[in-house]
C-alpha cells in the first residue's frame, strides 16, 4: 500500500511540475513594453520603453540573471518619451545597444546606437544624425557590424538608405532594399549568409526582391520568390537546415506556395508551409524553438479565439496551456536556461499579475506531438496563381460581402474548417455577393469560387465571431 501511495505521489508531483508559468521573481516593471530579449553570455538582456525596475530608474534596458534584475552601472541609458532599446549584441568584447533614443548619459553622437566597454558608454564611429533616426536591427557578420532601418545618416555618412556596416574604422554605405520600409527590419544569420526581412520589393541596384532576401556582401539576392506580406520575424534553425520566416503574408515562392498560418520555412532551395490548416490569422512577430517545438507570438487569433501565443504540434497550431487571456502584443520570445521567456505589451499573462514579461517551463517528457490529421485541407484543393477573393468585414458577425474583382457567373461556396460545403450560391453574372450567415456558429470558414465543373479556383478564409 505504501509503495502504491509513493508511486501515486511521484506521478502527481511530476504532473504538477510538467508545465508552469512563472514571474521574473515578481520584479516590478513600470511603463514597460518589452521589444527585445537577448541572451549574451550567462545573462538575458531585456529592452524596451521601460520606466523603472523595482523602483530604480533604468529607462530602456536591464539585465536578468534568472534570479534577479540588474541595472547598468556606471552609465544611465537615458531616452525620451516613446523611445526604446531594440537590441543588444557583442561586437568583439564590446556591448552594442541600439534602438530609438537620443543619447546615453547626454553623450554626443550616441543617438540610435552606442557601445559600452569596460563599464563606460561611448560612441561607435558616430551616431545616427537625424532627429528621429533609429537603428532597429543590428548584427555581427564576418567580423563587421551591420546596422539597418530608420536612419538617413550615420557617422560621417549622409543621405544613406539605412543599411550600413561598421568595419572597426568607419561606417560604410551598402546596397539596400526599398519598399514600404527601407532596409531590413529584422536580420539573422543562416547557412553563413546574412538574411533580412521587412516590407520591400526592390534593391537600390534595381533587382526585384520579395520581403525577405540574403546579402552576399555586395548585393541583396531574392530566394526563389520570397514571401508575401510584411516580414516581422526570422528564426534560423541550423540543426534542421531551415530558416523560418513569419509576418502577415500567406504566399511564398512567387505565390506558388501557400503559407496558411503566415509562417513558412526556407530549406535552401524552396519554401514550405508550417502547418497545412488555417489555424492562425493576423500578425506573427516572434518565433522560438523550445523543447523541439516551434512557438510563435504576435497579435493573432488561433482558430477564431483571441490568442497571441501558440505552438506547433506537428499538425496544428495549438494554444500554450494556461497562458490565459493575453490582451496585447507578444513581441518577442527567447529560450533562456531551459525556460521560454514571453514578452511584449500585455498587462498580464497566465493570471500571474505580472506585466510585459513572464517565463514558461515545460518538462521535456511532457512534450506532445500530434498524429496526422484526416481533416480535409481546403487550401490544397486550390490551384495557385488564380483569382483572388476579398471578404469583408473579417471578422464578421454573420453577414459578409465577397468581392471577386471581376464580373463572373461562377458559383461561390461556403465551406467549414473540415471542408464540408455549407452553402452554394446560384449562378448569375455579378462582381460581388452579399451573404447572410447568421445561422452559423462562430469559427473559421472558407469562401471558394468554383468553375463550371465545380473545381475550386480561388479561396479566402474568414472568421465569424459570435
């Protein structure tokens, strides 16, 4: 009897510790909105428009050692209203801090990017020169420091297109990419190459690119058609030979590859979706790999629910257990000392009563992988490169308008998430269709445009909120 009780006790103990949400030991963050989590050495550097930590003025960045928070000394990182630290990295033995700020310790030429060496803040070859200039992304590649996005001048350079490198002596202007954003907003290293993502369509050399590209040291190169939409997260998985790319785009490889969850990966030759089903809509802004599974954060719905954090079980994207209601953005994810750190602008997570940042522990033996799903994948029925539909409002309360973009007499079908046809319109020439779906319950559905032979030629997913 005692043996049975001991086994039961051990089982309950394991179950209780299999997964757990934890605060950062209840540190008090004031005016916090976390934009970056960077592991450097044995510490986690946390940055964003942070007012105070435990009542001590820090504004912009602090260091976490897994048990306590530490403020930079000497040297106070001073920023104006709305400014923030966007990233930390090592360049040799020097700490580089970059973001949107005017100066550090009122030192000249420390706008947007600065360095700390031997505990002293200073300039690194001069700073951004415009009043609102900023360095949003920075990375060290082949012994040189690359900086990008949001500045028109840096150091002695003026009228530059926001992509430069510091070679240890001077800032050098480089070919960049242009579009709604100038130069990459995210950068990473993959297979020895420098990659960048953003919202761009052409290089300053006149070559076409599609929101994600790699830099060969001289020019930006388009990787087989790139990905649609604004790229907001890059995650290199060297172990699997994959570069994960995410944002708010649903197509890749010149539109020939569907990425139904706004995330796909590059294997060195082609693009592939991560999940075949439309589990996630809206923006993904962060990617991490924890216990062998992918996690994403952002501002999205998961199967029609207002989730901002999800993990991939091999078939479907799933909500992270016990995360609770996350009312604002999850901006960044980072694995540090066997825990997944989740940060952003949310007022609470997992009902911990903590703001902006928390950590999630999952026991390695409790990871669950799904078996293949027999649910019909509506998207794989749809040939690529065909007509596109527009559905609004989306989400809807039950009434939608479907706009075809051209006059057509083709029929329109409404399918549920299992591929079952719920409604099919009558033939007739029109450019749009108003449909009443008040009898349907809340969830995800599909509008499918059919040919005369009932073959699908275009699809658009939408959400009904009830």
